[in-house]
């Protein structure tokens, strides 16, 4: 009865387009009223304790750091630097877009933030050079997914907190899968652009130009080295690294690049506050939701149900991937991660899947949700950047979704990609 109240209420509220955090909280209230073992005080306790966590402090800090870096000229300088080396290739600007998103992923931790920051610069340039509008916007939407795979990554922080796994190991595990996805997107861009006859720019390479642009971009390029290097050398924790990232972004934007001042800095701070407020509501309500599921032994029932379908590791992983891909179409990454990670991780562990590897599988699955309608938040951001209707973006997205699914299958069934670096440095 409690389980039915929990999931039926959540489904109905999501269908009615109630905000996700409120829908999860409403479902928790319905479950409490449906049973006799819990009180409303339990919900209030969970709302507070769900956000009262040192690792979770990394989320608002990484969000703020990403906003400051996007507004402070970091992405533009990375774009100029990458153009020196890749701009002359067939489909050069498309390839540069993917590489820049990989760089920016290492400082933002957010998919939509990567799309907004990089897309606002590359989309006008690509359209001027004759790239198709649907291809261009679908590319930036897909490349933005790398923002949550290459560390630091907000979904990895959430998974680590929800399942009590090492966030540092998850960050290390994200590098190789991120490079696999980036390399696959570059390969597809080269093939498609060659087929369409879209050439690179005509500016010749010179070491003088590389030195000049590299000198201009050095503070932006050093940023991920400071953040990730500090984490893996033990100088600071991921949460402390997020605070360092904010201070570094502020110093670069205000004092070095001088593109931020005490007037226009209000906008990125306000954007970060808005995103953080929404995220914290979801986190608090999702904590109550997850604890009610645990009390009602829902994870154990789901595990038993999935084993009743098959006890084959390959089949179970395919079923989990299919479930996550469907969920990603309708639910944002944060609530999906908090709700599903405690349910699905025991299933994966029961067939010998490492929790760090499974965390990367979940992150990649839900990252694909960024580009799959009807939710597909990266699609909406790309459409806004390109000032077009959503249909223009979705017309070009299918090949990119297929590339992402192919990468997902590789990451799922080649666990060494996710585990090599954590084990090497562990």
C-alpha cells in the first residue's frame, strides 16, 4: 500500500507537470499517510538532514564556479586555444566545439552550463561558416553532456553521497569514459563534415600564434589542473576543491581577465542561487523519498523482481540501462540519481559490478537524458542559444544519441575504462 502510494503519487504529479522537487515531496507525504510507521516529523527531519552534509556543499560551489567561469571569459579563451590546433581540420569548428566542451567540463561539472557557455560563442561562428543549423545545435547539446562525465561532476557528487562511495574515485573513473565519448563525437563530426564538405578555417598554424593564444589562455587552462590536481594529491577534498574553484574563478574574472566587475557579477551569482535553491529542494525531498523506500524494503523487492526476469549479468545490465534511458527522458539527473541509485546499486553489486563502475554507468545513462525529449534540458538550452524552435535541434539529434548509446555500451561492458585510474592511484 505504501509503495503504491509512493510511486502512483509521484507519477501523477510528474504527469501534471508539478516541479520535480515538490512532486517527490508530495509522494513522500502520500506514503506517510498511507502507512502507520512514519510521521510527518520524519519528513521534516529528512529535509534538513538531506542537505546537512559536507560533501553536498560541493554542489552549490561548483554551480557558482561554473557560472563565474562562463561569465569571466574562461570558455572564450579555451576556444581560441583549441582553434589553433584543430581549426584547420575538416569540420574544424565542430571538432573544436567538442574539445572545448571537454575542457570546460573540467571546470563546470554541469551539462547545461557547458552548453550555454560554449554554445553562445561557437554557434554563431559555425553558422557563419556554413554548418547546418540542426547539426550545429545538436552537436553543442550533445557535447555539453561531457560536462557531467569528465570531473568535477555534480551527478557524481550526488551518487557518492547517496551510496556512500568515494567521490574522488568517481572523479578519477570519469576521465577515460569522458575521453571515449569525446573521441567518438570527434570521429562522427569528422566523418559527417567530410561528407557535407564542411572544411576548417584557412588560418595557418604557427608556433608564434600558439604561444600568443596559449599565454592568453594559460589561467583558464591551469584551472582544472589546480582543482583536480589538488584533489588527487590530497591537498584538499572535492568539497574544498569546489571552494577553491569559486575563489579562482572570481580572481580570474575580476582581476586577471577583468571581464567581471562588481556590477555584472550579480548575474552569475543570481543564476547560481536560483539553480542551487532548486537543487537543494530536490535533494531534501529525495532524501525523505529514499529513506521511505528503504523502510518499506523497496530496493530488496526491486532486486528480487529483476532477478526473477534473469540472473544473467549481461541481461541485467542491459535492463538497467534501458530503465535509466527511459527515466532520463522524463526526470532530471539529480532526483533520478538520488531515487534510483540506492535501488539499482544492490542489483548491480549482486552480479559483481563494482559500485564505482556502476556510478559511471548511471551518470552516462542520465547524461544521455540531457538530449532525449521530452525533458532533454540540453536541447532546450541549445534552442535558446540558437534562438530557434526545439524542433530544429531535435531534427539533428538522432545520430548523436546513437553515438552516445554506443559509448554507453562500451563503458558498461568494459569496466576497466571506469576502474583503471581509481585502482592505479588507489
